C-alpha cells in the first residue's frame, strides 16, 4: 500500500494508469500474491484505485474535492464548526446569537467608522484605486509598531505584514510552515475555527488541556515530545473559549519546551484590547524569534472592514509576502487599511475601548448571575472580553441543548465544537454581549428541561 | 526511498526518529545493503533524513518552510513572477510601470468611488461592523446574476460566491480541487501569477501554446490526454498577456476535450468589461457544469476595494463557502461589497467603461506605432484591453532589456515571466495605459541598443 501510494503521489503512476499485476508486484516486493491482493483491495476501498472487470487495477480518475465537512471524524452537524459559523453568519436579524464570536453592531464605534469613510472619500486617487504596497500601507504599520513597542514586542514596520483578516494571517502562516500530514498543537478547548483551518491544510491536530493559567504544562511537555508538532496556535490573552489568561510562569515554560523541540508558536492576540491591563505575552518574552504574533481589528473596531496583521522575523515576512502575492495578489485592501488607520487615530477610539470594557464587565456579571439561576456555572470568571465558558447542569448534553434552542431561533455554541478530544459535552460558550434579550434565557431554560436527566 | 518517504508522510517515522539500520532494512525490502545505502544517501541529500556520525540515519527535524521563490527551476530574478509583482506593487511614485497589470489611478472612476464612500458612510451599522453573510451581500449577487444572465450564464444568486479578490477566487478553487503533485494546465504564455499561485499549491504545471484564436487545439488534445490535468485555468476574453480572444470553434473543442477527460475549467473573466462586444464564453457554452467562472472589479473599478466572485454549480459553492469560512472567516468585506455595489449602480459607470474603451483604443494604436519605430512588433492587435504582447528586435533578450530598464526606474514584464516552456525570451508584455511618459521609450531604445545583437 505504501509503495503504491508513494508512486501515485510522485505521479510515477498517473490517473488511469494500470497498476502492476498482482503476480509481478508480489515478486517486486518479495511478498505473497495474497498480500498484494489485500493491499489492492484496501486501496480500492480508499478510492485511490479501482478494479476493472477482468483487466486489473487502475489509478482512480481524480481524487475527490476537498470537502471540509467530510474530513476527520463524522460529527453531529451541531458540533460541526462550519455549522456554528454559518448559522451565526447567515442568521436572519430575528435570530439571537449567544454562540457567535463578535459584538452586536450597536456596540461598535460606528460614528468613528462613518467619519473614517467620509475622510477616505477625500483621499488620494491612488489609495482609492491601486493595489497598494505588498506589506500594506506604511502609516498603519508604523502605528502598530509603536503600539507593539509599548507592549515589549519590538517589530519595526518591516516586521509587520498586513493581511485581509486575522484568519488569513494564520492561514498564510500555515501555508508557509505546515505541510499536509504534519502535526499542529492547539489548546483543548480552543477557537473552533483553528480546527477548521487546520483541516483545510490537512494537518494532524493534537490538543493539550487548558487550565485557568494556560496549557497544562506537564501534558504540554509530553504532547510536544511525543508528537513533535510543527506549530502551536494559541490565544495568550483572554483565551477563546475559556477567557483564561496565560500566567508568566506558564508562558516561560511553554517557550522553553517549544525551543527544545524547534516548535514555532502562533500567538493570536485578537482579544488583547479587551484586557484590563496587559498580561504575559509569548511574543514579548521570545522577542519574535520563534513566536509569530497575529491579530486584527474585527472584535473592537469592525469585522466588516477586513484587516489583520502578522508580526514576525523579517526573513519570514519576506517569504510570507511572496505567498500572499501569489494567493491573493496583495493583502489588505488599501481602502480598508486607511479606514482602520483613520478610526484608530480618531480621538474617540481609546474612550470607545474603555467604555467597551466597562460595559462588558457589567454584562459578564449580569449574564453569569442569570445563568447561575439556570444551574449553568462559569468555569472561571474572565478578566475581560465577552465569553463565558460554562458547565451545564449534570446530565445535560450541550449539543442537544443547542439543537433544541435553534428551533427557537437561538444559535448556541456547544462545548465539543471547541474540543479536540470531544470531552466538553457538558460545556457551552456564551457571548455575554449577545444576551440582552430575556427570551434567550427562557429558551435556554426550556431546552435544559427538555434534555434527559 | 519510496518506502521511507511513505512512512515519514504517514508519520510512522516522526521527526528525529531513527531509521531502520541498513542491514535490517535491506532484509525487510529484500534488496542489497548497498541499495539501501544509496537510497539513504539520496534521501539525506534531499534533506528528508540526516546522518549522525556513527549512529545511523534520522528523520530530519522539520521540512523547510514553503519559500515560493525556491520551488521549481531557479529563475533569473528578473524572470521571477514575484520580482515583477513586487517591483510593480512596491514601486515609488517616480517609477514607470509598463510591466504592471493595472490602469493608472487617474483612469479609474474615482468620483464614483468617492460618492460610494459617502453613501456607505450613511448606511446601517450592521453593514459597517458585522462579518456579513457567508456568500457576500445578496444585493451585489443579484446584480451580478442579472449581468451574467445577459451573457448567457445562468447562475442564480446562490450560485455566486463573493471573495476577497479574483486571485483569492482561484486560490479557493485550487484548495477545493487540486492536491499537491496534481497537474494543472495553463496557456503558454499565461498570466504569470497563475504559475505563482499553482506553485503555492505545489501543483505540477503544464502549458499549451496559445494562438490568436485560443489554445492550439491539436496540442491541447495531446497534452490533456497525456497529462490528464485536474484543472485548466484560462482567460477567454482578452487573454493575458496576448490580448487574443477565444474563437467559438476553439471554445467548443476545448469543452469537448475537457469533458472527455473529466477536466474542470476555471475561466477568469477579469478583462471581459474591456471587450467591444462579448466573445465566446466557456461558462456560457457549458452552462456552469464543469466550468467555473471567476472575476473581479480590480481592472475597471478599483484594485484597492477588494472584491472578487466565483460563479459555479451550487454544490461546489457550498463546499467553497466552508473552505472560505475556514481560511478567511468570510469572504468579501461587507463594506467593500457595498462600495462596489454603489459604484456599479452609479449612473456614471457605463459611461466610464465606454470612455475607458475609447481611450484604450487610442493608446493601443499610439503605443504600437511608437514601439514599431523601435523595432518592437505586436504579436497581434487585441480587440480591447491594455496589453500588447510584442516581439523585440532579433537578438534582443527581454530579460536583459528589463534589467537595463530597471536601472532607469522603468519596470518591464519580460516574456518568460509568462511562459511555462520559457520560450518567450524575445517577447515582452506592455501595458499601453502606463506608457504616457516619453522617457519610457527613450529608456527602451537605450536598453535595446545596449543588449548584444
């Protein structure tokens, strides 16, 4: 099986070509004909080859297209990351979305965005019409470099690459570093789209349990030694879905273990602006040597104006630019980057962030109280952000609860969507900013009551 | 070598693991130890394994990152697609860019874009802040569906997926259909970034010579039969770089041959709006059964407001949506889609296109005359668009001419950047809209004179 697979992979055997006869191949491989028959039958079952009546085996016409929903174990559709994403993204206005990963539109700085649009309407024609520089506009990279410097991350403007989104930033890094079949480490639980993205790269995904202070360090060391992952993707600040924060001790241990095994780390800092004060950052401790920092403005400014970034070693940035040109002919839209720059430079933006943090502090406490009354308990109280990772009452399965709630136009995010090991069936991630409607708690109460005890 | 490669690919042998001893593996494979020594030495030369003094062979730490500039034959940097793209994209304002693939900013409908920005500044907060629907806003898909219907392409709004750009549209299709090592067919010459994109997918690229009526059909049939490509990527209308147009007869033959071999076609319609009247379209003849149509608004509206589209079978669209959510969490920016919709719906847009076509007709004739005086002759006179594919005087190498011109701040696009077979060293692609400065022709004349005869 190995030898045939390798020949097909190298195209020594092309589509439609006849495989060696069973007798001949048995002689070549110094095995019995029955071994070859079994190998051919298994390869046919996999769809790589097919038998033609009376004339042997042939390489099958074309491998099937990459349909993400079919890679990996077959999941209940309620536990399929695409189902949760698509239900949330395509939901009608009347649908409540406590399962989604963004703030309601009326929590966002829309006046600043409107001012930015009017400002950009008066800018140079070249910004309105041209593809723009491959790294993205210099002024926004300068602004980010100054901000990163205050956080102890020393990336100059040439160490920053603007991308179409935070997800595209990780995707580009995976294209650069991860080949099909390679192993990537994530937290268990982790942001569900990390798993979807890694499936698209046909990576092997391994998880390590997450604690309130970061990954379980003993398990982390074991998993890295055993699986030698190419990459570890994580959120240090306000981890998704738990809201936990990496402790300085855990950060140091993670970096030491990664260095021992030559593992690169992607630190997704997308929730950093929600922190009351900055926590430990892998990118700052490591000095962007084997840590790549990515982020975007989707959570605090706008998810509609798409702009993400990568901060990394400049030699890696050079290779990432080539990949970004090849696969999207440039990264961020120059108009989008100007809008982000105008909005971030708008005097109101810091106040907006302060207001958001205060509002979210209130919402977290309020929603936690209401959930407690239903027997739903936060795993921990996060320092910031909009997520609560909660356990349901004993005996409740979060996938069943999500199913039941969907019938009443409430999209929830059941725990196993986030879990590589699928051991989070009692957990649910709630977005406190999306839970202003009292009917959500009524639907939840009914859904909990309807699931078997 | 095959057996070891397969074990590493399956991770039966992980990074740092010791390979079987030469004696043991020779016995397993029923070959002589010297055969195993040779195989191990070759694998070590490839970098997959490495020898440790006195203790055998080990799987090398990590495969090197994907650096596009190093895949495929080593090219003179002037013939590297990334070099031409990056020189053009990152060029200072003073640099002339007859080698680039877009119109000057002052040829674009900037007033319509400014009106669109002011209009969007007054729109709903949800459009300004939210991720938006996974297919992209319905109103723009409706507008496109109506336009496609007038061209005989019957895609409903559900058969259209908006993407971040035209290049991202092709990239998404390659993720869906093309696995590493699979073969993709392109025209020779073709848009250079098709090759860069396919390198990023680690596809094997084969080319078929392009004629003034489309691909050379005899060769097309041979190449498809011999290599059985998974995909054929082409421009039917105003082919890049030649400006040629697919004839109805050639279109029919291409579809027939593709159907015989189960080959999917991506028809990149990015230059369609420059045609004086619509030409034959593979997507229209085929009815979007095995043809996928892609395009964008970068060439006629704005390359800065990034928005592309895919029109395809709805079952393929569904799978492409999952892939797009996984790899960029949504496709087009909703703000960008609103800007495109507003500009396309602006009463001035049709007039802008008419004006562009007239202006380009004049520029093509004018530039062709001036080039002829330097002994540079168009391969054919295109019906529209901004490209002229030209042969240089006998004995001139276009890469050398491009090198010489770059020293005088003129970026050119030498023929072999576009050629899979590298047989276009006498050709050069000129963008007539970027050749208003008289000094460009002076620099060209000097560069031609300086190259050996």
